[in-house]
C-alpha cells in the first residue's frame, strides 16, 4: 500500500469530488473479480471511486485496506459507502503536488 502526504491526499480528494463510482462491491463482499475490475479502472484512470453496498462499516474498512494492498494503491478517502483509491500509472495523467 502506498502512502500519500496530507497535501497530496487533499489534492486528490478535490479531483475525486466530481467522479462517479466505477466499481461496486456488492453484498457478496470483495471478490477477485471486483479486485481485477478495480485494477483495470486504476490503470485507465489513476483515481477511482468504489461504491460499497453493505452497511457494515468494519467490513468496508477491511475491504478498503485489502483492496489497496492487493492493487498497491494509495487510500485517499473513505466517506460513507464510497472509497477513493489512487495509483500512479507509468505515464502519469495526474501530477501530484
């Protein structure tokens, strides 16, 4: 899991504000298919939102950590049922401060 500075995280939160969720974790939980889809979305966009349909906050936090670890992505924000992840591409589109 990558680490971001406070300034970088704040910048990415601002960019993520207008994004729509591109991956959904359903009632079945975090599956390999969801991890694969999130990986494809991160490769294409660098910054993504993931919507979680469950009401269990502890499960959401565990899935967030597991997703970031599996994809070597940085956690940006967990607000309600939305998770925001960032992973720089080889040819970076987003220039971090």
